[in-house]
């Protein structure tokens, strides 16, 4: 990423401060009920434990201290966990899967999803049958009935993502899709969901032993 020295750290710090301040005034006990996560404590000391890809992220307030399981200890996922808690409105999971372009305002950036998310998944897993299953099982993926292999991942309790893989053969190259439950927009904005899908691909590739990391600076595009 271009820019003056220190600009990256400045943007990360600002993203963090914004996420923490976004929880100020939020009734986390009510948010936990709406968002399906655990909460204990009160105004003076509050701890939220938010499931994330089969692990969990712990948010301590008012300190703004956030910790995560090593497998998901990513700046993006911790910031998005705080944003998830702040936005949780209790809208139920629908079971209706939509493409990124069908999310509110998603059409503008829809072209970025294939290159950043879907093509890396297809190339990594589409020629080796069962390899996606192995990686998905390590990320809390639940098998679904689409394509040749497919899994539902709970990025956060009410933010399900669906990864669908079609194997390649001598006639057709492999293909992958990542879809979003219609409810996702109630918990994270469309830019957030783009970051989340990119991190899902990165996590799957890393868990399968491939050297791939989604850049956390994608988060800096989030308002």
C-alpha cells in the first residue's frame, strides 16, 4: 500500500478506535441476545465472547482489549467482531444465499470478489478432491448440498458464508463461489462482508498449508 511512512499504522489505529468507540453506549447484554454471543458483566466491566469460524474472540470493555484464538488472531476479524456486536439487531438467519452483488450497494465492488476470493479457492482446492473438506473441518465448516463440495461457515453467529466448489476436469477448470445469507447485511455492512469473505479464503488456504494471507489493509476501506 502506498503512502507516507506510518500511514498504515495510523489507519489501523483509527479503525481500532472507531470500532471500540462504536460500542460505547451499546447495551451489550441486549446485543448478545440479538447477536447470539455470550456476555457477562455490566457498565463498569463487560466481557463479550463472540464465536468466529469455530473459535472465539473475546472483547473486554471499557479497556477495548480484544483477544482471539491463534488461528483467527487477525486484526480484521477482531475489528469486525466489535462492529458485529455494535450492529446486532436480532434479524434471523434466512437460509437464502445471495451473491455479493445482491447485497446493498454490492454491485459496485462485485468484480473484486472473483479475483480476491473465488479464484484462489478454485485453484487451491479444485484439482484435489476432498482437500477443501479437510480445511473446512478445521474452520468449523458444516457440509452443505451444493456443487461438488460446499460448506457453511459461521464467521460470526449470524453471519453465515457459503463456499461452493466445482471440481475441475479435463474439460472444465474448477470454479468456486462464496455466497452470503440474506441476513448478513443486518450485522455488517457490505464493505465489511467483502473483507470477511477475503479472510475466509485466506484462512482456508493457510489451514491447508498454502502460503497465502489476505492483506489486513482491506479493512482500511471500511468507513
